[in-house]
């Protein structure tokens, strides 16, 4: 939801908060990073503090932008080749350990 709060501003019992949190649905309020993001190729992360018994906490919200895998010529960029190489190396190491 892109609203300041799911509850009415005059309802201090916060029924919508209780309903959502009881279903393990987290609420993020007053987030306004969408206008600064591109239409695609990004992932949003949130790093809240873990407070025992808390019902609300401040969080650091950030977005990771991803470059396209290829340039306009259709060739993979050097950064994409490096990412692909590292991925294949990790997968082959995991498979090797599984077969030993």
C-alpha cells in the first residue's frame, strides 16, 4: 500500500495493523522511493531492526539497480561475463561437494 497508514487516522486501536500483523503480513508506511526508481531492473530491500515484542520499528529501505545483461549490440557486457563466471563457479563448486 502506498499510503501513510492502513488504519484511519482517528482510530487509535489500529485494527488493520493487528489484522495484517496477526497474518504475518508486514506493513511499510510512508515509503516514497518509487518516483526515483526506473520502471524495471531493480529490487527493493528493507533492513528493519529486530526488537523483541515490538509492533513497529524504523527500517532502512534501499533499492539495488541492475544493469541490462547486454548492450545495444546484443553482446554481454564485461560485468555480465564476470557475474556469469562467478555464478557458474559457485554452482560447480556446490555440485562437486554434493557428489563427493
